[in-house]
């Protein structure tokens, strides 16, 4: 993190784990259905003003899907595919 040129501190760093699901058919290279959602977000402490820091951030990937997306608006044939992706 290089904040050496800034006179203000960085309060925090925010990380988001985002899932993107796209369903394709063999007939078209364009997805027939797609959606994205955030599964996890995390905040870590920031960096002081006029400072350079080396940090290692880590977060645990969720083992269970706690925010399963809404599939009601998808075609019934695609709903099962989306469930398999999770």
C-alpha cells in the first residue's frame, strides 16, 4: 500500500467476494441467463498518511452459501443449473 503521496490516512480497506454465474447454450456464444451477487465482504484497517506498508490480507471462503441468489425470475430449466453451481 503506497499512501506516501497523500496527506490523509486511509481508514480501511474493503474486500468483496462476488459470484458471477452465466448459463450458455451451444447455439449462442452469449449467455442465456446470468446474475451476480456478493457472498462475503470484509474490512481491514487502513494505512496512515504519508506511509508505505506491506500487508497480507486473508479471508476464509464460505463453505456454505449463506446468500443463495433469487432464482424465481429464471426459466425453470435453468434453476436446477444455478443450484448445481453453488
